[in-house]
């Protein structure tokens, strides 16, 4: 049976909040200059403002959660590809970031 109502709330701790804020800033930096990505920019600026508000529970819309999940998954896939090509030091840093993204994705967005 399909759920009638879906919960789009995120309960993140301090470290997850910092990681999401950094991720949203990164996405905004990449999408602000392109007018075709207006919806992405609007969604991530809204997510960023909600993360910066300091509330314990972050209430997202369906669109915001979908865009966040999709972009985080794409970033995870990209990091997996980069790790295969990277040298030792780069691999060390990418593995740490990939581990944090995977934990965040599995815990809150899957």
C-alpha cells in the first residue's frame, strides 16, 4: 500500500548540518550564473536558508528534497569515479568526503 503522506523533514546533527551547508553553497556557486538552472538555484538557496535558521528539524518541500537527493547522489557517483583515477593523497581526502556523503544519503535521503 502506498503512503498517503510523506515526511520531508530532516533531523541533522551539527556535523551533518555543516556538510549540507557546504554542499548547498557549492551547488549555488555552480548554478547561479546559468539562467536555465533557476529552479535549482531557488531550491538550494531555500534549503541553505533553512539550514542556517538553526532549527532542529528542517522542513523541506518535495521539490527541495528531490533536488537535494538527486544532486547528492550525482556527487557521490562523481566522487566514486574520481577516486578510481586519483593518486594517494587525493584518494585519502575523497574517501573521507565520500564516506560522509554516503552516511548522510543513507541516513536521511534514501
